[in-house]
C-alpha cells in the first residue's frame, strides 16, 4: 500500500475505475455488484445521469461564494428539507461528524442558556457518531476512543434500547440537557430498537425539558422506508442530522433543528467555509427530486423486505446465524462468530459487502437497485454464510 497515505484504514487491495448504477468496474474490467454503495452514500447508484448533469451545469455556472453572501441553491435545498422533515431551520456542513458537532453545540447552548454549568448529553453504548473529538467521545466504542484521551466532557452513557436506564438518569441527574442516539445503530451492527423506543425517548425529553437529537446520517435519505427513520415511528425530534446519501457522493452534512432548538444559534456561533456551497446544494436538491420522482423510500421498503424474506428463508435456521435484522435497505446478518474474512471472499465472487461490529454482515445497497440485482446479492451472501 502507498506509504504516503496515513494508514487510518485497513484497505482492500483493489480499486475501481468506473461505476454503472449498482455496479463497479475495476482496472482489469471485472464487474462487482455494490451492496455497500460507499457506506450508504451512493443512493442513486454510480454515474447517475441526473447527478452528473447537475454537477456539470452548476460547475459551469458557479461553484463557491462562501456563506458571507446569500446562496439561492442553499435556500432552495433548505426549503425542500424543511418540507420533508417538519423541522424549522438547518445548518450545512461537509460531513456527518460536522453535522453532529453542530447538534452537540446546540445542546451546549441550550444547557448554558438554562444556566446549567455542566450540561450533559445522554449517548448510547455501541453508537457511532464520527471521528472528531466531540463526536468520537459521543461514540460508544472503546476502540474509537483509545489513544485520544483526554476525551471531551459532558457525555453520559447508557445501554442502547434501554428506556429505564435513561429514566433513572432523569430522576437522579439535574445536569442532563439532551439525548443523542441513532434510530437504528449502523456501525454498531444494524441494531433496531424496540418499536416504542423513540416514542419513549420523546416522552422522557418532554417530561424533563431535554432536547431529543437523532443521528440520521446512515438511516436518513429514504433508506429505511421513510425519508427519516423517525417518521416510521411517528416521532419528531428537536434536532436531526443527515449526511452520507444526501449528495450521492458529494460531501454534505446537515443539522436540522425545530422549535426552541432552532432559536439558539446566532451570528458568530458556528460556521463553515465550504458548507452549503452552490454546487453541493444543487446536487443534493437533485438527489431529493430523484428520491421523490422515483418513489425511492417506498422502493427501499419493498426491496429490503424482499431481501430479508429471502435471508430468513434460507439462513434463518442455520447454527452459524444468530439474527437477521433489517429495515428498508439497511440489513444486517449477525453470525455467531467474527467474520471479517467474508469481505474478501465476497469480493472474489464479485460482490461488495461490509462486516461491522466484528460479526455482522452489513448490506446498504443503492436505493435504485433492481429486484434482479437484489436477488443476486442474496444468492451470493447466502452462499457465503452457508459455507462459513
Ligand atoms: C457515517 C456516520 C457518521 C460520520 O459521518 P462522517 O461523514 O464520516 O463524518 C456519524 N454518524 C453515523 C450514524 C454514521 O453512520
């Protein structure tokens, strides 16, 4: 591997030179079915024509002006997201971690305005929120923390999907100002909480005047059958973050806020040089238009259900399989033992998958995937698991 690149990733020794919808092509001309889409990013598939046209047309017109001026494309995207989300306003950055930093800063402002000296944010075990210092602290993984101490103050950790643990904190700790969780834990292994979890969190937040903040960076953009996963549970948070699929590969992160949470940021409190520039906003608007036009949230729900049914039918009774979980096109197959080797074996069979939390095969295909491609993914994954 190239020693001029910091070795922060354990990379596969393969590179791709071209994409076509759900397919990637390597330098030797081999074709691979992409069941990962660049970690839930390329939701419209590779080399999408509408996205390519949006990039080309906008780049020929104007790429960047800075947030010192009004940006009509940013205002248009904000209007679209406001209508979809039910939130009041939003801040544009360039990544998921940045969107979450904004959420954490909103919670701090909220606490400090209430004159709480040490405002605390409740976060969950096995969560993932990013790699900046505050977001890695919020992340519930020892591996992500290790070596970066001192961590950031102001977080308190509970088990995921445990309302009692949070209720207990509410009764004993007057410094809490917010709960910050993923509606479904992605990196943590596609962990789907109980049906009443988000509503339970909403109630605890209302009873205690805390902000409910949801990290929808992986679950958002239509992947779970609604544009935001919280919409599957009929709950509205005070703060939500989006990134990954919103730009179909162009870097964008958004922190959306509602009600009192939307009134805290003032000029000078936060910023970004690149965030929300004319190019990336035009592309994200195009992505939203395509999701709407092609009814991709519904499509994600249908194809996801089809895949989970196939997996349960063929793998459900195997000793090697602990659990098969999915909501829309966010699917996890938990095995009884660590299985990192499956990534390379799948590559040899022409399929890109990911293994997360050591023993969970994670599938995050493009939302535009066809039934035939979905069946193809299922066939190869079933073969992998059956022979593991
Ligand atoms: C990927 C991810 C992040 C971090 O996003 P980056 O763009 O890599 O900073 C944060 N939260 C969740 C749930 C994610 O899946």
